[in-house]
């Protein structure tokens, strides 16, 4: 089945670039995607794997949430701890070589306000963990498939996960601190990959290949061997 996506510049990744003056497109040559950083990024191999392996995401819960007959539930009010952007960014940056960690931490910190503007634009609740997880999947999907998802498709995925009984059960087992960590780190990583996708013309073939490999492996950790069946549809994410 063909994936429902668009290659226009009006999708979620394009909006991420314009959402905040923090990271205008021309600033990427100075902030995170200059030639020297691209080489360093290529050496990172799997900047997201450590996050996924050590996070609270559960492959079966994710698969169950995307079934056409998935059980739905009214999202409960699950509080998050106060923001810990710097701490969570620093933890993510540990995946990089030590010499690059501070640079990567600073990039992640600057991405968080851009993501929160997207969160509002898509009509998601503030501090919505399910939406951040959907953004994580979307960012990696765009890199893996070299397609730009539209806002409605990403919004539908977030709504689907938020109303999923399996996802709500998973989040209900976490404490407020852990929900905050999952929210912020998913948002940072999803935004990072969306921006990497939008700046792909500036990347070397080696870096692009590494990004695609990273995205595929990250998605495989979330949905197993169904990664090539992953689709974004108006009804949400589908794996069949």
C-alpha cells in the first residue's frame, strides 16, 4: 500500500524550520549542520538507539496502538514533572563522542521551543507525551523514506496514540519525572530528525546514509520487523 505523504514544503518539517527564529534555515550552517559537524554526526552511528533502548517505550504497546481495531481510552490527566530541558538534553548528548556532547546538548535545548510551537499548531495539549512520541516516529520516518509528512498526518498520529488504551496504560505506569523525560527527549529527537530531513541537500552522501540507517534502526526498535510497513494515514499510523 502506498504511503500517504506529501513532498511539498507545507508539512510538519517545513513548519519546524519556520516555527521559531531560534533556528532559521540559514543558521544551521552555524549551529548544527556545517561540514565539520556533519562529519562528526556521521561518526555517531546511532544517536537515538541509546534513548530508545533505555526509554520507557514498549514495542508491543506501540504495535497495539496502531491496530485498526485498537482499544481506545479517554486520556487521563497524567501530570509531568517541571521542565528539565537542559538535563534531558545533556543525557541525550551522551550518545555523542565527548568532544561533541556540549554542541549537541545546545542544539537539543534550542529545539525544544520550536517543538512546543508545533505542538500548539497541531492542536495537541501542552506537554502531550503521546504527541511527542508521534513526532519522534514522524521525524525518523521522514529521514528513512525521504518524504515530507503533512501536518494533518502527524496530527492524526498524535491523536491516535493519545487515545490508545495501550499507550495510556504504558504512560500510567510511569512517574511524573519519567513522563517528563520521555516527553522532552522524544520531542527533541523527533525535531532533530525532521530538521535533518529538511536540510538533506546540505548533507554529504555519507551523512545521509548514516541518518537513514539510524532512522531505520530506531523505528525497528519501536515497531520490530514491521518497519517497512509503517505508514502515516489520515486515521493515524498503520503497520499493516
